[in-house]
């Protein structure tokens, strides 16, 4: 079965950096669109970034543009999210998602990881 396993979350001070990883198995990773979403307490899940199968096309939410970078390694079946200049408002559970359509809409992704907590302190 398909598994997406996130790692790399944690507690960091504002202005710091974290790198999230998502290891995928059970799907044709090299042809899948991969994305990161996040959900803060009491809020809806929101799009963060996505990357197409080749890695040549990416898209970011305005709130993270210029600070976050999504990338992928098809040889390792892994997608990454490098997060720099973190802010307290970036605090959330971050989810990895896989799908067939390059979209910012969560319901259009087929598979989800269990999430990893990112907490940014002031």
C-alpha cells in the first residue's frame, strides 16, 4: 500500500530553519505530483507548496514564497521542504501529499502522510 512518512519537524526559534522530508513507497513516485500542506490548531488545512514529477515546476503559497523551497529526489522517492526565516505563524502540523494533478486543492490529492509538527517560538 501507499505510504508517505514525514520527518524533520521540531521546535525552532523564529528566524531559524528546518528541513522536512517525506519518504514515499508503494506508488510511482517519479510520475506523482508532490505537495506540502499545513494545518494550525483551529484552522483549515492550507496549501504550502507543490512540485511536479520532474521537479522543474513548483508553486508556493504567498505566505511562504521566498522563504520555503520544495524539491524532490526521484532516485530516493523523497520530497523535501526547506523552511528558512521561520515565523511563529508557520507553526502547524505539516503534511506531505501525493497525487496526479498539479493543484493547490487538498481534496484532489490521493495520498497523505501522518504529519509532522513544526513549532516556531518567539
